[in-house]
C-alpha cells in the first residue's frame, strides 16, 4: 500500500509495521527473482539504486542483500535477510516535524493534554503519554550499519543516545573509494580525513573490508586505521549497526550475551557491556537472530531509536529500532596502523 511512503495523520512512514509489510513483499520478490535467474555464489552490481546521484554497491547472495553507499561514508543502508524476507535495517532517522514545536510550547505553557480520545489532531495538541518532549531528539546523519564514529574518551552512552556527542572524525558522511574482489567476495572501502581527539588532531586513512560468504549469512568487517600525521593519536572508534526487530517492549524480542539474557533484555533498553564478546538480538516471533561479535572491543553499547509522531489518536512515541555499537580504545603512533575485526551473523532461530 502507499501509506509507508509518506507521513500523514495516520502515521505513514513512521509506522515500522507498515514499512515491514512492504519490505517483506519486496524481499520475497527479490528471492523469487534469484531463483528465476539461477543465482549462484555472490554477485555485485554498482548502480544508482535510489536515484540520489551517486552509485550504490549492491551485493547479493542467496541469503543476503546488502546496499552500500560509498558516497555516504561507505555505510550499509539496507541488509535483507532473505530466508525470513526481512529487512533487518528497517529504521528511519529522527527528524523535526512542524508539530514538534507545539508539543514544546504546550508543555511550557502547561496546556498540553494527555488523553486516549480521538478528537481532531488539527485543533489541539494531544499526547498519548507524558514526557514526549524529552524524546525530541534529532539525528544529524542517517542511521545505518557499518558507520564509524571517532569519539573522545569523555563521551558517554547518554551523549551518544541523545546525539549530543561531538564527532571527532570526518568519516560519517565522507566519500569512499571502493573496489570489489570477486575471488574473495570482499568490498574494500577507503577514505582519508582528519581526527581531532583530546586536543590532538591529525590526518588518518580508514580502510574497511566487508566480506560476504556464499555458504552462510555471515558478514565479516575488518578495520584498518593508519596514522598519517606527525602526532600520536588517541581516540575511541565506535562502529554503528542499526537493526529493527519491530517491537521495543515485547518479551519475545530480547538481547542476550554469552548465551544469557541481559538483566534489561528488551529492545527498548539502553546499556553497555564491558569486554563482551558478543551481543545477540533474538526475535522469537519472526524466528531469527542477529549476532554481533566484535574482536577485543572495550565495550558494546546499545540504545533504542524512538520517534515522536502524529497519529489519529494523538502524538505518540514509536520504537524505530536499536543501535548497536562496539567501541574500541585506539592509540596509534605517528606512521603506525591499528586494526580490528568483527562478525555479524544472521541466523534462523
């Protein structure tokens, strides 16, 4: 249907269940095309898929489709898990809407109402719960997967969750050079930029490799950072991965690590696990799991993305997905290199 393609009084694009329904049909159609075309192994195509003026790199196997944007930091904009016809990155970033100012103004004046009645949303500011003005957070970039943030050591989880941290690097939206190794099924992305952490800045070269297998649904990501400056550099590298299991508070959607549920396991939770070898997102309803396994990360942080949007019964919060960030402490001498790796596994649960 057309509802997920725009935003109106019925929610539209902000309703992830509507987006999910359309994506399910599209990914299912993609799998039917794979069968009709006799897809074997892994194939790559470079084309301007979303008509934004820059080519995307589309990598496909029988189980995964990846849509990579070299012109936007080399981020993965979409990951489709074909065995479940599931777009794992069905997330939208938080943007300012005209009615958000009414929420703030009404809260200041004390005139905001909290009701479940379905009176005209055009004539009054009505919210379905208190405190929504605290969720008015706006994203300065597009959320996705394999996005690299360079942070200083004072950055907290709350800074990241509220988007109040200072981006110390210039790599989130930088243009990457890329190349495809068809023998090893590896996409290599390279960009150069500046990093300024703790008062010391310099030029670095970031190289990341994205390997996809023809035999399973595993992704392997490798990072190499070369310090091309004359100074020793010290910062934190966070690798962002955005996933949406559709229900933030449902008991059949949860986090686990080392085979055990977290103390606050639901998708709507925020937190950090120091020295963890993995963070696994489990969806018992759709019968799938996503396992993020960084090597030697200092910590893995998680937090939800929640939008504040208008519906026919008032302004409401909507769970849009989860951000997972392995974070490494990085120290690189002048002229030296630092490297790390991680696996992301998509599983039928």
